[in-house]
C-alpha cells in the first residue's frame, strides 16, 4: 500500500511537470474495465448534464492568468485528460461568473465518495490543491470559484457595488455548484444504474468552514459528513472586529515596526508564564500554552504597571520607551487585542467579537497587523461590501461599522448558523480549531459548537488543537506543535505542499480526520481521538515526523501523565 501511494503521487508530479505531455507511466493499479481515461473524459460524456442543467464546458482551457492567486493553482496548466494520473478534470461555467471544477478519478480507482472542498477568505478561485491531493487517493473532488476570479492579493475590489457577486461568494456559488457537481458524478460513473452507494463529503477551513455550514442551511442533504476547521461563520461581527484590531494597534502603538520583535516578546512571555499552570490541565512543559483561558486570566489579573507577570517585558512601572521596553500602553493594547469587551453590538450591547486566545498574538500580528492587510481588512471591507468607507478610527466603539455590517448581512446572508448541525440524523460533523488562531478565534468556534448542541450532539465531534494557528501552521510558530490531522487548506501556505505526506503512513482513520469521518459515516465509528503530527519542517516541505500527540474530542482533553518525554505519545492520553 505504501509503495502504491508513493508511485501514485510521484507519477502525478512527474506528469504535471511535463505539462500534459503524453508520457508513459507505470501501471499503478489494475483496472477492471481497462477503458482509457481519455475515452471517458470527453466533452460528450458531460453533454447530458450540460443540456440538462445548462452551463458551458471549457475543455482544457489553460488558467494562465491565475498562476499567482492564492498560490492554490495547479502548478502548470489545466488538466483535462490527465492520463498518467487517471484523473479527468472538468470545469464548467454554470453562469457567466460561477464556475465549478471537478476532478474525476478513473472509475476503477474511484472510492465511491465525493468531496467538495471549501475556499478561503474572500478569494475567488477553485481550490485545486485541496482537490488534487484527495483525487490522488480515489476521491472525486469538486470546488467552486465562489463566483469571481480574483486573487486575494488584489484586495476586495471585485465586490464593489455588487451585492449579487457578494451573494454568490456568501452562498449562491456553492449552492449552484454542489448539485451540479453531484449530477456530473452520477453521469460520469453511471452511479444510478450501477447502484453505487455514493457518499458525499465536505472539507474546508475558515471561509471554507463557513461555506459548508451555509450550504447545509440551503440544502440539509448536501453532505453525509463534513470536516470543518475554524469556520468564519460570524462574518458580520468578525470584519468589524478585525477593523478594530487596526484601530487598537495604532492607538496603543503596537504597529510601529519593531513589531515583529515586540509581538515575539509578548508571545514569549505568555509561554514563559503559562507553559504549565498549576490547577489547570496543562502540566506539560512543552512550549505550548494549552490552558489559554487561565493564562489570559493570569495576565488580566496582574497590575499592568507593577504586576510581576509583566516583568519580562522590561521597564516595569517605568514607562520610558526604549529598545528593551514594552510600554504600559503597549501592554494595554495587547490585552485589548485579545478582548471582546471594548467592542459591543449597538442593538443589545453584547460583545461583538469573541476575543482571541492569548497565544494567538503572533497569528493576529501576521494576519492583521501588517499594513497592507490592515488596509484591506478594514477600509476595503467597508468600502466595497458596505458601500461606504468607514475608517478604522471613525468610531472608537465601532458602532457605525457594526450597524452597517449587520444591515449588509441581512441582505447578503453570509453568516452561518451552527444550529443546522444539530438534529440532522444524516449528517456527521467533525469540527476543529487551533488555540493559537488569531484570525477566527477559537472562542468563536466554541460558540459555534455550543450553538450546534455541544457535547449533547451525538453527530458532532469537536477537537481543539493546542498551539495551532489559523487552519494550518502558517510558518509563524517557533514551537511548531503537532497540528496535522489531514485538514484542508494547506494550499494557503504553499501550493507546492501537497498536504498528503505520502511516505509517513498517515492516511488512515487514526491520523487523518477526513478518513476518520468516513469511518464514522460509513461504519458508525465516531472518532474520540486523533493523532496529531508535527513534522520536521512543513514550511520547507520536510514531512518527516518530528513527534505526535493525541488530540481528544470534547469533552475529553489530551493530558500528559506527568512523567517522561513530553514528545513521547505514550506519555499522553485522553482524559
Ligand atoms: C463502489 O460501489 C460498487 C457498487 O456497490 C462496488 O462494487 C465497489 O466495490 C465500490 N467501490 C469501493 C471502492 O468501495
Ligand atoms: C450504465 O450502466 C448500465 C448497466 O451496467 C449500462 O447498461 C449502461 O449502458 C451504462 N450507461 C452508460 C452511459 O455508461
Ligand atoms: C523568543 O523565544 C524564542 C525561543 O525560545 C527565542 O529563540 C527568541 O529569541 C525569543 N525572542 C525574543 C524577541 O525574545
Ligand atoms: C459608541 O460611541 C458613540 C459615540 O461615538 C456613542 O454615542 C455610543 O453611545 C457608543 N455606543 C456604545 C454601545 O458604547
Ligand atoms: C523551516 O524552513 C523554513 C523555510 O525554508 C525556514 O525559514 C525555517 O527556518 C525552517 N525552520 C526550522 C526550525 O528549521
Ligand atoms: C513554496 O515552497 C517551495 C519549496 O519550499 C519554495 O521554493 C517556493 O518559493 C514556495 N512558494 C511560495 C509561493 O511561497
Ligand atoms: C518516501 C517517499 O516516497 N517520498 C516521496 C513523496 O513524494 C514526493 C513528491 O513526489 C517525493 O519527492 C518523495 O520522494
Ligand atoms: C507509557 C510510555 O510510553 N511512557 C514513556 C514516557 O516517556 C519516556 C521517555 O521519556 C519513555 O521511556 C516511556 O516509555
């Protein structure tokens, strides 16, 4: 099996690098029908669906204009007859702007499952990397462009004065793409006549997580199982809160750039003070703050001028700015960034945001404090989505932004409601988040879990991964904790990283949450724990295993037995 996986992936990369040259590759699986993929992957094969559902088929049109966006591209050109891989790729423009893309493995290699993968942020483009990495393992994968073709790096201008495009992004592109893709699958594999019991899955993180829930609201029968990471479900509050991050960072002087140094020092201090904490479940000296709530309390309860907990930042009670001093204002700004208490909904005075875990400070910094991002997340959101520029500093409590954002969501309907994950007997959901997530706060994901019925929902399993930033390790972690559970979205980091480590044997229900989900949906085995993996250096494509640790489904928690090597999985259990 291991060598099968290896040759499959190796062949894939080889033929990609030769850009579709007809090259002979070794047989990688014995076919039953022996029908060459080129014979199946023809425009005529899809003609039925096209005439039935409308849309336009674009065989083999290369996506040369999209090599850069989001680094999610297939490295090379589009495949339509990926002969060496035995995958048929097809893109259909359902409307003038909504496209769906589908990768169809050869029928003899198909695992009878489909996987819709989600997108990220406001970017418009099909997510080919997540599609590709699972198609190699026999999944039929599909993805929507969310209704616009626009690299995230080009900002949010695509949405300007265009609520229809915004609705496509919010839910409509997905709602058109899912049934369309399913129908393609039906026809391509002849599933009805052959009586194949197809199971439909979903995997996405951040906006991708939100899209899965939103699609389930539109059609509760869309999927049999969903793997949802840090769903950005609360868009209407999150965007104003992100604007507030810009406001706070400027007000408290966290944006002058000794920033990297400053943020690193604040982060280091949290680890120094909270790596282990008495009277909490975190007794592991592993450089990872697991009991982050208790840690935040420790900092909040310590006098900002004289409290010993702040000592490591220099200039305690002597607020003279210097290279080695984190000023009192900056310390206040640090706490303000983490809190939701400043920013309240105008209607009912409830906190607009959920606050961030204390160790998410590096993720906050990387994702929101940098000047170019701060501009698009605050000003561009209000300018292009809300229809008028509401500057980050127009209103200290954010009332104007929040009101406009709530009004916007009443029309566009981007927010997703976790209650839809409860009470649907045909839907199993695995939800996960990282406690160092500074983009979609893990407290927000806690809220979603609670809305969805929490531990009382037998069809829901929730994993909180200590030390994991947003969706994936985005390269800012000095610690690099075990976070890998086969989640989607690694394409955000670097498209050359096909997330499947082909040589580590991790593509199984113990290590890979999507495989665990299939076990649950198809065999009734609900996952109670997953083994999370840290690699030697994922940023550098070095996928050798560094160490592993269990992560446990709520309400249990990964617990160190108190003795021996903290990187030895044998010294951990779910309690
Ligand atoms: C898919 O379903 C068909 C029909 O039930 C079955 O013959 C085949 O073995 C299934 N394939 C897999 C990989 O389970
Ligand atoms: C579908 O399968 C049935 C039964 O095997 C077969 O008779 C029919 O020709 C197939 N249709 C297509 C379009 O392949
Ligand atoms: C933070 O801690 C790391 C790891 O201990 C260390 O390498 C780094 O120099 C520290 N950074 C600062 C700014 O203190
Ligand atoms: C927000 O600030 C405005 C003034 O800018 C004030 O009128 C309003 O009462 C404040 N709202 C809340 C909820 O604090
Ligand atoms: C991992 O690789 C990246 C990219 O090459 C490099 O910048 C980083 O220093 C490496 N990290 C470690 C811990 O070696
Ligand atoms: C992706 O990673 C590869 C290998 O580490 C590196 O050469 C390349 O520059 C990276 N690409 C981007 C866009 O970061
Ligand atoms: C051990 C092993 O087979 N590793 C391979 C995994 O896939 C990459 C990409 O094809 C290869 O470069 C590795 O050699
Ligand atoms: C149960 C178990 O595997 N314990 C391990 C704890 O860590 C030490 C190394 O520090 C191992 O020797 C033990 O086997």
